[in-house]
C-alpha cells in the first residue's frame, strides 16, 4: 500500500499521518483532505517518510533508540498557527494528532502518550488552556511529556510566565504563523526538552535494575548524605530505607573490625574522583558485623564536580563470591541534591521520578510535614473517608504520586472546593471585582462606623390594590402584552411599562394558572392574587435592578425552563410549584446592595445572619413571614403538613442557591452528577439504558441539583436574552453597582468593586468578564441538559456585541450615534 501525506478529519481528531498503525484507519477517517501545500506561504508540505526512522540517543553508557516524535495539537479552531505546526510536523516527519476539545485531547493522549503537547492559550472562550494542562499533569503518564502554550503576542508589556509554569507548562510559544518559525521551534524542542525527558524516562530502567539487584547498593550525595538504598541493602543490613535516607554516612554505626585508618583512606581516594575497591566490615542494625567486597564509584556531574557516590556491596559469604566483578552504576542527577533528600514510604523501593519530578520546586520538601492525617475526628464523614483512603494509598505510592496526593489533601482541607483559582484572570480588574463583590462576604472593618438599614415593617397591600384582580379582569393592554409570555424572547420591559412597574402580580397570575399552582396548593385564586401583591409590594421599586421586574423576569425564565422536556422528566409537580414560588420571592426586600456591602457596613441583617448568605437568608425568611402571617394571602394554608415541610425546604434551598459564593459548587456538582453520567449513557445508546437515564434524572439528590441549577440560570440569564433586553439589564445592574460605590465612598466603607465607578467604568468589559467567568460554563452545562440552542445563540451574539464595543475602547452601553 502506498504512503500519502494526508490529514484525516473528524470532529474528534485530525490525524497528520506518517506511517500509522492499521487500526488508525477507522471509519471516522474515511473523509480525507490532501495537503498539497500552504497557499498563504507557497511552501509545499513535505510528505512524511513511509519508513519509520529510529533516532539514536546516547545516555551515559546506554544507547537509546527513539521512535519519531508524537505531537498532539490542541486547537479549538483551525487557523494559520495550527496549520503552521501541522506543516512543521510533516516536514520533520513527526507523528501528529490534532483535537478540538479538552475531552478529546485527554482521550487521544491516553491512547498515544505523546512526547509533545501544544495547547492554544490564545482564546479563553473556547476552553481553559491552563485547566487542560493541569488535567494532563494529573495523568501519571504525562510526567515526561513536554507541554507548550501558544500565547498571544503581548500588546504592551511582557506578562509573567509563572501562571503557565504553575499550570504545568514547560514553556510558551508567542504566536508566530511563519512556517519556518514553527518548524524551528519543534526542532529546538525535540533536541532540547523532549530529548531530556526521554533520557529521564530511560532512567526508570536503571532504577529497576537497582531494585532487582542482588547486591546491596547505596547512593550518597557529594556531602555523604544517603539518598538511596535498594531492597538488597535493606535485606542484608537489616535497615529499612526510611531509617537511612537523609542521614549522613557518619551517623550510621561503624564496625570496630575495620583498621582505624581505613575510612580515611577510602575518603581520600574517592574525593579525588578515583574508584575504591576492597574488603570492608559493615555493621548491621542488630549490631553484627558483616564482611563485604565493596566498590565505591564517584559520579561526575554538572560542572565536572563529583555529585554522587555509588557503593556496591557484596557479602563475602555470598554464593557469587567467586565472581569478583561488580556492577558499575552511573547515576548523574539532573536536579539539585536537596530535592532528592526524601524518605520513600514504600519498603525497599524508590521511583526515579522522585529525583526528577516537578516536586523539586519545594512541594516535595513538605513530604512529611503535610501528611494531612486526621487524629481527633470521632465522626467519620464522607470527606474523612476520602482523606483516609488517600492516606493509605500514600503508604505504598512512589514519591511523585505521594507528593501529588499531598497536594490533593491540601485542597480537600479547604472549604472552597468548587471555587476556581483565578489564575491569570486576577489580572483583569473587572473579573476580580465581580468575584470580590459577588462571591465574598465583605472585608472586615476596624472602625465603628456602621451602616444600618432602615428598620421597617413589611409592606401590606397598598390601598389602590385592596381589591385583587382576577385573570379575567386583567386590562386588555396588559393581557395583550402577556400573549407571548411562553416565548424566551418575551419583552418583560413592555409588561413593566403596561403595569406601571407591577409586572410580577400580573405575570405571576398567568404563569401560576398555566402550571395549576392553585389546584396543587388547594388555595383560592383570590389568595394567590393577594400573595402575589404582597410579595411584589415588598420589592423596592427604587432599585434600578433588584426590583419586581427582575423577579418577574426570573419567574418567566423559570417557567420557560420548567416547560423543557428533560426538566419535566426530572421534576415532580411539587418541584415545579416550589421553583415558581422560589423565583417569585428570591429577591424580596432586596436593598439594592450586595452582601459584601452589608457585612462591611455592619447592617442589622448581616449581624442577624452572621455575615453568611445574608440577603438570601433574608429573602427566604421574609417570604414565609409575609405568607403565613395573614390568612388572606397564605397560599400554604390548605396543604398537608408533611407536604408543606417538603415544599418549604425546596423553596428555601432554591433561594439560598442563588447566593454566588457557592456558584461553582452548584455548577460542578450538576456537571459531575448529571451531565457526565447522562452523556455516558447516551453514548452507549439502546433501550436498556432508559431505566438508568431515568434513575439519573429522578434521584432525590439529582432533583435538588436540577432545581438549584434551574433557578441559578434563571436568576442570571440576562446575557442569554435578546440583545436589546440584555443591554437594558446591563445598564440597570451597572447603575445599581455605581450607586453602591457612591455610597461606599460617602460612608467611608471599603469599596468592594472599584471598577464600578460611574466615571471610569467600562460596561462592555464588565459584561465580558461576567460572561467569561460565571455564565459560559454554567449555560453550557444547562444547555447540554435542557437543550436551549436559542439561548446559546443569544449569548454568542451578546458576547460579540460587548467585545465589539470593547475593541473600539468604548465604555458605554451602545456605540455613539453615527
């Protein structure tokens, strides 16, 4: 069969094939596109050779043979940069795979174990390159893989590479689509870092030989600190590795049978770089002396200096004593001596990776100090069980694995398990301020200056609403405005205008009627109308954003989501009623200020709720107070006690879920407990999985996650609305944040979101940051579950709109009139 240079294209992988194995010609690769050259450059693509050429690499006395380089390109979209690396791989006869998504990147890597991975770090909209790199590094087989980040050319000053290094990248490549630049970069990588990693991989074989050797072998540093002993040494001498590693030779007891000047003679010889061989009495742990034939070899390392001493010891009464030859071991370390001084938990074993792993940055020096063992817990919670399992696994793990588990334990000990670290995003003040303002409970102040919310009694029915309206009595203009309320593109602001800022009552009447809420609660329509009016009266119409129009908007989104087929399959009628009630009350009596503001100001609500979920706790508590204090609006009066408790718990849980500090926890739990299991089942297909799918959808735990996700998406769905509605909401939330910043400055309080200064704020930047950080991942997950292509199209359009304004350096909601 002939050999052609081709690119096999599928949604999963684009293979640049040189000589591929037979199983690479799968059905997904039947559509092939011949690469004849690069039209932009006029340079032809060099077809890879049909013959696999092994590269010879010298590693000390070892002669290694390496297959052609395996390269994985992770680019969400094809562009000149990805094409440049494709061309370079073909010219260099490398085997190259290209993938579009992080999931397929990890899948492809697990199959091929590439030597070099190049990840596109230029476009955060497509995927998080640093998170993907961390995922690669979490795979044991990536230890010796070189990972490169392709970054944008800096507009102004050079950015630090530390975030990339911390994520696990070996180096960066500043985007340069020139074909020869891509080719030269790959050649430098192959002959530099890739080859170094290949040698380190080969050193595993050396340590395997040491582990299996019947001779006792000891390796020390140039300062005579013991770094390694093999199992034969432990067996002969009676010590365990942990008792010796890290100690100086002089600390180990010596036999009195040696001549007094023998040690001085040995040291004088080996410090000159010469081998010493002779008979030596060693003292075993039990105090007995053993006569050994010993050969000590100095190992010359970096700078031409002695870096290690290797001692090979064979007892003279050994069966092989007639064989006077000894094993010669060369073990030049490529890391600093101190990074190797660690006791391994395995009895009689040490993985070479402990010497060369990335733990040498200091994390490995916490090997014993960060054991994270739990001594005093008497109640074994699930997280305690997880920690105990990890601790047990550490006992029999090689050094790099044990160090990685140490870092896992450190993470598990934190309380913010689901909140991502900002990484480079903390350089964006808009993102930083949004996170600080929405996901924290404020900065503690030392002054006694307190901001006290006006203590007021809850609003009762206004006099002009004393006679509740019936659905049949709704004015025609309002009824006409609500005709399209079952559409996602429904204009809530038209309803706000038609109802004179009372949209919640009217929209609530129609939506609650459509879902049969009165029938479920066994309450008269008049009671529901009174309840809606009381709730709406306790929203602050003076707030530019958190008013009853926002509540009506969230109620509308909630009803829309409840109508989706997958959601209906998951939730029961009581869940639907709870969701509609929670949406209605979720921001009742909102003061137009964030939790951080209230905590910093020492408000009565913050004191009452201990600075924890202050507003959300208040919304839920006040909603039930308003409902149950007057029979005229008590919609729960006629339901059975247990049903009321279940409904109440569901409403409270959903309202509390709108608090942003646990945003990432809710999203991650939803993805891992629902999205991923459903995706796995649907990939398998077949009717046999219908019961399994139903089980995932309807389990009590997952129903809770669906309800939380539903109200969260409804609460912050503004970026997914049609553009004009999105712009209006952006203006309103910005004005509310501007007002908070103004008041913080007047009151001398900490300014929790400094970028929201009405004189300097870029509204497009704030929207871009909000979408990037909070919206995109959440709605991707919700869309995968509920199937919402129209929302995702609006989100894409709106992002492009804000990005267009920002690219033009505009700070306003709209571009200036032409």
